[in-house]
C-alpha cells in the first residue's frame, strides 16, 4: 500500500522492484505509483528503499510468478 499523499514520485520503488510490477501511471487524482498486484510477491524491496517511507506491505497473494522474471530465483533463464 502506498500513501500517495506523501509520495514524491521519485520512482525509486519502480527502479528497485525485482519483478518490475511497479510503474508511474495516471490515477484518479493524477500521476501516481501503480502496483500490479497480480504479480507482486511482497518481497519488500520497494518499502525498504523508499526515501519517503510511504510504502507499507500488505499480504497480497501466495503466488510467486517465477515465469515473470526468469533467472530471478536461480533457475535457468
């Protein structure tokens, strides 16, 4: 979950996400960071690296989409 009111749109989370599920997009109230919750694995890299500390982790799902980033978990690409 992102506190969009305090997010500075620096895109650090977008750059750091190992699954590439975060992006800058157009929301209801203008530009905001978007998360594709269908593929997020909840690793926390975005939250740990957010300079504004506006990202909180929520359990989203138990599916780890290995096919979305070959080689991420050490399996052959």
